[in-house]
C-alpha cells in the first residue's frame, strides 16, 4: 500500500471515530434506572377483585357449618336383605358350597363337583 493511500485511510477512520463519538449517549443517561410507569387500570382492578374475594372468603369462613348426621347414622344401621345368606358357617355341610357354574371353570376331567370354601 502506498503511503498516500495509507494516510487517507487513517484520516477516514479518524473521521468515522469522531462521528461515532458524537452519536453516543452520555454514560450517566445510560446507567440511570428507568422510572417505573404508572399503575395501569387493569392491575388496579385485579387488586380490587382480589381484595373483594378475600373479604367474601373470610366472611364465609367465619360462618359455622352445620351437618345433619342423621342420614349417615342411618346408613350405618342399614342391613341388606341378603345378610342371612352370608352366615354359611352354620350350615350342616361345614361351610362347603358348590355352584352350578363351578364345572365350567374346572380344568380336570374329574366327574366330582368342585367345592368352594367360604
């Protein structure tokens, strides 16, 4: 590169540096924290709704809850009509019962019915 072109190139870079320096904002302006924006209306409305919901929940929470226990007590006293069938231990055959469908589940070729212990 010839010295004349080199001198011209240096001059162009110097001018560009000066132009860039003029467009740079002040350091204090860049490092300063931005001022917070005002509270938008929808954020204020959200806070108001939350306060109202908390007040309603508090009012409902204070109110005593009464439970009618009679239906639950009646459920505990209920007896099925087939409860008598569950007392197999008092049968004369010693608690052994067979069902007609038991032969369908047998895997052997035995002719005796399968007995089920209850």
